[in-house]
């Protein structure tokens, strides 16, 4: 017999497996020695009231064998065993590229994955060089390398784009490759940066075990185009690789790819995006506000927040919103070229650092891009790059060589237009320099940010104070460019056999949506050309 019930408990009882099981047994009047299997299906925290409650949708199997937790099975076939298996090229080993490759295998196509960066293990050395020595390797960094931008991240796995694919399937694939099965249950699942590298390496192993290829340190620098049909790609070492189609999943930081497309006269378009700063507070301040208690105790997870408001600048309405909040996390230097400075955030699985950080960004309008009009569809990219270079110079003003020291200002000082005499301790390893952030960012970002912060300060006590600091610049929230494709077939609108995919192409905004888009592009490529 299967019982389905919704249970509401205090965090102390909900997160203690024995206490939770006992409670469920009592509700169903089961004897303590019953072999019943209790399974959580979905779990969410409700911290709106004074009493924090955890809601758990539960299934109990009495005298019944529960079905397997996950339906997904790693690929059973080996595409290299079949002489007739065609091959397809996947450019980029981020979530979009890896999930595209796995799906191609399931559909009987051999993927050749080409990744400009290093494997996860070697990538660690490059990250250490950025953090400690301020050296940015343009091929291997927080955005480039195995697993893409998602590897050294928070690994948040929630998405609003549930209509674009099967979220449960993506989560199951992560679980089959080593992620905790809690991600199938939590309303806001995340993996954590300490666990993601192993999960990513296991995804690669599945591709290799099934006969696919993954080549690291292999940068695509040109396209083999014949009569508006993409035959294959050329790598930096001059190798030519061909296939029945090319899935281009190079992410939003592969600026050279956007320039290549423009040079090869392949249609690209400007896309709305947002830029701003990262804001950092003590995690305890966020916990106190969200949980209405002096500290969160042993059971509650580090609290997160999501803030959004509308502001008006020069008569134009602009959204200001928090983005990619990392509770108990770290701010990281996410630039992809020397002389640029970009901040982003990540968290370990336990989210146990004492800091909370979040992007705080402002929508960029067409008007802001007027000075870059000569760049055509790459105007947003040019503004982004200008800001990143300027932030690098402002942060490293006192240094004699380019540094990853980030410009920063205390939050209330920023809003009041006062340079901070001292900054707070930070999770950002390369260090901070106190500057006037109004000199780092243009007015169309500074003024809406100030207005937004006033509003957020009213909504969350302590948020707008000198107990937090803003750190610049958060410029890579999403791609400023779209590579247009057919709505149904995912094929480029002009070039046959080219499948623009994932975040860089403008069809995803996070790990799960990128993974879903990878699967979708693989399916469309196979249905058109296999
Ligand atoms: P990417 O992950 O960017 O992958 C593109 C890959 O293509 C890269 O590995 C790159 O090296 C490779 N590539 C680029 N050019 C070439 C070339 N010419 N030749 C060969 N290879 C090339 N999202 C979430 O959902 N949750 C989070 O918690 C989260 N935290 C983040 C934290 C950080 C620090 C960062 C930087 C991002 C975070 N994101 C998060 C965003 C998320 O990582 C991206 O949305 C996602 O990775 C996009 O997937 P993608 O496969 O489309 O592109």
C-alpha cells in the first residue's frame, strides 16, 4: 500500500531523519518495527511567519517495493561499436555541451566534444593562479574549462524555464553522476562547488564509456562553411573536424566566437542584459532577517533572498534585481582575459562560509548602448568589456601591474556618494580597493542601483548599511548577444547544420536551462540529419 501525505514540521524535526520517520509512523499509526519505506518527494521551508515550518510531501510504502528513485540510466550502448554511427561536433563542455553529447549518444550519434579549457582537475591550478597571483589564463578560468561556467559555481539547480524541458530528467542525470539525491526533493536544490567537479568528471566519463570523444585544450577558431551549410570546425592547431551537425555551446563569455560569427557574416542579434555589482553581507545578518531569530541554529540552511524593484532614470523605467544569490558563499574573480575584472559568486555544498553574496544588477537599455552603435549587434559586448577593463584599472590603481583587486565601497557610503575610509573583511580572495563606485560604473547603472538599494533597505533591515559592501563589476549575468535559430528545429535561421545552444546563444540562463537546451539541440540535430 502507498500512502501520500503532506507533513509540516519544525526544522529540528524535519531535518532529523529519525524524528521525521517517527512522526510519519505516528501519523499513519504504524508500529515502530514496521519495514515501511518513507520517502520525501518535495521539501520547502516556509519562513514567512514567526514559526518556521518545513513542508514535506511524503510517500510511504507499506508492504510494497518502492520504485527506483531515478528512472534515468547511463547510456547502455557504445556508439563506437557501430560502424554506421555518424558523428556530430559539440563545441564547449559546459552544461549545454555535456548534456547535448550524452543525448546524442542516446540517439545513436557519436559526439566529438571540443573544449578550449582544461579538465576540471587542471583547471584548479588556473583558478589558484587568478586568486593568488592575479594571473588570468584566457583559456582556463572560472568560465572556461570542463563543466563550463557551472563547475566552480554555487550549483543552484532551480530554473524558471520549466516549459523548455524536463527538469526532473536533468536532476536525475546529475544524481546518476554523483550529485546527492536531495536535489530531487529540495524546492531550491543546489550541488555546491566542492562536489561539482566530480559530477562533471563523471559526466565526461559516461561520454567516453559510450564511445564519444572529449578533447580539452582544443579551441575552435574557424568554421567550415559551404553555401550556407556548416560542414565542421577548425581548431587553433589547424585541425579540421566534420560531422552531421555542429552544436555551438560556447557560453556567454566566448567573445571570440561572437566576433568570428560576425566576421563570417552569420546572423547574430543584440539581446537585453543587465550589469551591476556583487553585494556582500555577513550571512548571519541575512539569516536574522529571513528567519526572525538571533541565529539560524543547527538545522536551518543559510538563508537566501531574492529582491526586485522598478526604478526610473532619465525618464526611463529600469528593473533592478538581485541575481544568483550565494548563501554561505564566496565572491570569485570570473574574468576571462588579463586586464579585465569580473566578479561572480559560488558556494560549497554546506553553504557554511560566513558571507552571503548576490549580484545586484540593472537592466541595460538601447539608449545606454548608443555610444557603441558602430559595433552593431556587439554593442552590449563592447560596453561590458569597457566596464570590465575600467574596473580592473580602478581596482588595481595602486599596483604596478594588472591585478584582480576589485573596486569596492560600503553600501551606505555608495548610496550617499562617500568614499569608504575602510572596507569590511571579504570572501573575495584577490582583495578589495576602496574607490568611489560612481567612478567605476556609468550613471545609468549607479543611479538605479542607489534607488534600488533604498527600496531593498526598506524591505530588509540592515541591507542598506555599512555592514555590507558593493564590489564591482558583475557584468556577465547573461549573454548580450543572441544567435538566432528556428523556434522548432533549433537550427540557425540562415546556416544549415549549425545549432546555436545554451547560454551564449541566448537560450538559457543557468545550469539546468543550459542542460535542457543541450538535450533539445541534440534531439533536433538528430531528427533533421541522422
Ligand atoms: P558555459 O557553461 O559557459 O560553457 C561554455 C563552454 O564552452 C566553456 O567551457 C568554454 O570554455 C567553452 N568554449 C568557449 N569558446 C570555445 C571555443 N572557441 N572552442 C572550444 N570551447 C569553447 N548557474 C546556475 O544555474 N546556478 C548557479 O549557482 C550558478 N552559479 C554560477 C557561478 C559562477 C561563478 C558563474 C561564472 C556562473 C554561474 N552560473 C550559475 C551560470 C551557469 O554556470 C551558466 O548559466 C551555464 O554554465 C551556461 O552553460 P553553457 O553550457 O551554455 O555555457
